């Protein structure tokens, strides 16, 4: 286990990608059936969804003991992380973590999936029937509501276009026409990618200073690009857009992100947090605490 928590997190993501899995493309990530805490019944953060790699109920060792259960022989735990606020007396050596009155540090703890325990009864109830709307109609509704709230943002999608991008200077999202896509799901995953970029605007989630790249929509594997990838996946999963049709997990895609993650061990922590903020902003939801 790496001594640096950012490296530990990055290594866990890399481990999955080396096995051909893109953690943010897992169909349950951000969807209706996410990884949740058995005790609090709350869904874990986006970053923890990526780290845990499996939906369902998770418990700490102590929670299992308190419930009179035990861990199956040979079962392996996973780790998840949380942020802790520290007063400013000890100045951290890390510039990124400095805040005005203190700073946030990442901490981690171990959890076990309920499938790897004995004597713990699941509290999951049958999934409620979702709305009657098709995922495509739901995606259209989310886009329409977002555009209505964001009056300065324009969306061009009626004309032939060879590229999809967000222009920060014009506050404009451009995507090729739906008919140009083989699958409608790809059109929506592309549109949500660009809409996620649009939340960088200072009036929205304000990532302009942090996203130190000037052009979007190209193949710049930056932190902001990863925010858009994770944000799009979270939105598609939430809406119920068929994941396998919306995303292609090509070997080239995996290799590019492996390289980027290896070069920047804070990328995934930052991008998962910002992507969650962005997706919730587009959905018109408030962020949970913590
Ligand atoms: Zn992009």
C-alpha cells in the first residue's frame, strides 16, 4: 500500500484500468443502485464509488462486529476516503490543500462488502419502479431544465458539425446533430460531457482558474477533461441511458487515461469531486455535506 493517500487512490484506479475496467463507466456509478453505507444508508461520494468498484451495502469491521456478524474467510476489504478539516496550526507542505482558516486532508478507512460478510442481513428493499419516461426523454428534460436555469448558455445541436465542444468565451455548447450519431446514447453522453465543461463557468461551479487549459473538446487529457468524462458518465447512469451504448472503453481510451493518472496522482481525487459537483449542478440538486 502506497504511503501517500493520493498515490493509494490513484493506484486503486490504475489497478482497475489495468484489468480493462473504466471505473467511471461502471453502469451503477452515479445511478440508482450505488455503493452505500450499511449504517447510514447514504451513498458514498463519487470518488468512493470509483474506489469501491461494486454497488450495494458496505460496512466497517467495527460495524460488522457490532451487528454480531463476521467477515468471510479470505475476504478482502476495500478502502474509501473522506476529507477532514484541520485547523491552521500545522501548515501543510502541500499548496493545493491550503484553505483560509485551515485545510482539508484526505483520510481513509477500510470497508467490507455485505457479500463478504456472514450474519449481516441486508436492509435493501426492492427497487422502486422508476418513472415511465424513457431515458432519452429524461435526458432531454434534464438538458431543457438546465438551459432554462442558465439563460446565458446556448446549445447548438441542430446543424452538421464535425466536433463537439464548449466555448467558455461564448458560453456555448456545440454538439453534432443527433442524426450524425450511430446511437442516440452516444449523442447524449457527448452532450453531457460538454455540459459538464459548461459548469466550469464562474457563475456555476467556477473551475476556470483551476482548469488550466484553453481549448475544450480536443483530446487534451487534463484534469478538466476527466471532470467532463466522469460528469457525463454520472449523468448518463443517473438518467438510465444504456451505458454500453453511451461509452466505448477502447484500449486506447484506457491507455490515455492510465498515462494521465500516472503523471498526476491528484487528478482522480480532484476530478471525481468536481465531476460530482458539476453533475449535481446540471441536475439542479444540492451537494450533500462532507
Ligand atoms: Zn472535453
